[in-house]
C-alpha cells in the first residue's frame, strides 16, 4: 500500500510539473528588432518610386539600429526617453522630406498598426514610433 501511494504521488507530481512547463510563453522565431524592421519596411500600398523605397529602407535599417542601441544602452530611463523622442523627430523630418505630408501620414498610420502588437515588448522604445 505504501508503494502504491508513493507511486501515485510521484505520478501526480510528474503530470503537474509537465503541464505547467508546457504553458510557458514562446516568443516568435524572429528577434524583436527584425520584427520592427519588417513592420517599418511595409511600403507596398504607398506607391513609392524605387528611389524613394530604397532611401526609406536604408533609413529604416539605421533608425531601428539606433532605437535598439539606445534601448540596450546603459542610459537612465529619462535619458532614453529623450533619445527616443529625438530619434522620432529626426525620423519624422526625414519622412516629410522624402514622402511629403499625405504619404507620411499614411505610412505612419500603417506602421503604427503593424507595431501595435509589439508595443509592450518595445517598452520605452515605443516612443520612437
């Protein structure tokens, strides 16, 4: 009877531990910076020229690298906020010069929708978008 009770407790413990480990959050395969870069590079519906698209994608790569550089840096939260807002202003000026007012608005609206699911993971870096 003792052996049966011991085996029963062990089995229940094993099943419980197996079920709880199966509920761990699994992150998507691509890293966060790649997901953000893919989101900001979605320009299909804007009707950009090849030159505009190339310039935008080059700037996007640099911008995402800068954002994650600040995010992973050793600055205080207040300093990071300031840097993110500065990066946002620089980016908006670039977009306005490259795309104009209406296309920049359309682009920002599309990017915002694509980044919405990532905002929580981005934390302070979401200020840059």
